[in-house]
């Protein structure tokens, strides 16, 4: 899957030429970003047909060479293994409550004066349920009954 930016006229022209469909430039339904947006379903169907003919890596290479902003759309595993993600330090790790490691997504940019970091691990599912229920006024007995009924 690809994320392709084709809003501006120059980029739209580069895109049409890169995918081998310069005739889209003359299509009255696609003249200008407003019309491309209004006719998005038809245009996306055309783009889907074309992009299905090559791999994501091939298209990224083609679009980069043509000056069309794009990038792969990753699943979470692919994101953590991307060389650029590793280089930028976006992939972070945190220890779970049981000591195992958890992969997390950090900030996609670095600020020199205010660098970001993961200060605390994210909570486990349901970890704070009892505390939250207490804050809403549930008694210890009521919370125990909710657990017994498997409502929480």
C-alpha cells in the first residue's frame, strides 16, 4: 500500500507521467484538486488498477525519482523494521509490568532543546480499572462484585 500526495498541479502532473497516464491531465473530471477530490472514488479506482501492477517498493522508487511525495503504508511490524524509522530513533522500547519488552512509536522528530522520551510504560489492559471505579464512587465490595460477574 502507498500513501501518495497528488494534490498540487505540479505533483499531479509528475504523478500522471510516472504512472504512464498523462491523459489523466486532460480528463475534465480531474482538472484541479477540487475536481479530483469530488471525483475521488473514480480516480482512486483508476489509481488502484495502476498501482496493483508493481510492488510498493517499485512504486516508491518510481515516485521518488519523479518527485512525487509518497511512502509505504506499513503494518506495525514493518514500521519497526524500516531502516529510516531505526535511523531516526522513532521506534522505542519499554518494559512491561512482567519485564517483557514492548515496542512503541516515539516522536517522529527530534527537538534539540526539548527532546522527547518515554517517561512511563503504558498501562496493561485493565490495570487501572479498580482505581478508576473508586474515583467514580464504587466501593471495594461493588468492585469485587463487578469482577466476580466478569463485567470488568
